[in-house]
């Protein structure tokens, strides 16, 4: 399981009528490091890290940038 910043894909902006590419991922964190590094809402709250710009991805499969374990 991992948390990552950036976006998976872009989107069509309805205001401009143009495609906007996704933001490049620059940081991946495993669950343990995310608990240390990212600010949290109260435990048990759904989407605890979503207001930080990080998303949860159980399939990400990259190394954690903090501890180097597979995230």
C-alpha cells in the first residue's frame, strides 16, 4: 500500500475546453512513513491524507522515498 502525490491522469477542463495533463508524481510513501510524514485527520476518518495532496494506491508498486521499502 502506498501514498503518492501528483495525479494518475489528466482531465478535460470544462471551463477552458482544453485537456490538462496530470501532475507528475514526485514522492511515494509506504503506509508507515505516511503516518509519520503526512499531517493527519483524527484516526478512523475516511481519507485521512486526501487534504494533503497525497492519494492512497494499493497497487502503486514503487519504493518508498523515505525508507526505501516497496510501497
